[in-house]
C-alpha cells in the first residue's frame, strides 16, 4: 500500500491502465478516501462476500461483473457505476470469458 499523503500535498494523477492485470492495487489515498484497481480472471470472483465500514464505489472499465448487494444480483458491464453503502454485504464475480477490470473508491479508506 502506498504511504498516506499529507493533506497539503498536491493531488496525484494515476494511469489506471498501467495497473491492469493486477488482482488488487491501492493507487491513491488520503485521510478521507482511497482509490484502487482490481482485475478478476474469467470465471473467478473478487474474494469471499464481505462488508466494509466504508462506502465503496465500483466503476467497471472492462469485462462483465455480477455484483451481489445484499440479496440482489446485478449485471454490470463497461461504464457501470455501482454504489455499495457502508455495512452492505457484497460480492463481485466475473461470469465472462475476458478479464474484469474495475476502479474502486473507498470513503473512508478501507485497506
């Protein structure tokens, strides 16, 4: 995980595509939020169902996702934006034949 930056430091710009293929990578962090990318192999999932104390936003860049929020499942493809409120049990899996690549934002930082 990159070191936490001081609040007075300038914002950073990151090329998310430079990290495509990494299972999980935190890219940026402040005291109030954190960005990361994740690549999930075809037929795989992003890990076991989980619950965070932070809100999580997922933006699908490439591939297909099935996102379970509580008891409901949703299909999400490129351009889909998913809001996962803090305390919501959730799970992401890749049902497709190509890798699933997404950007996620946690507020406050979760990892």
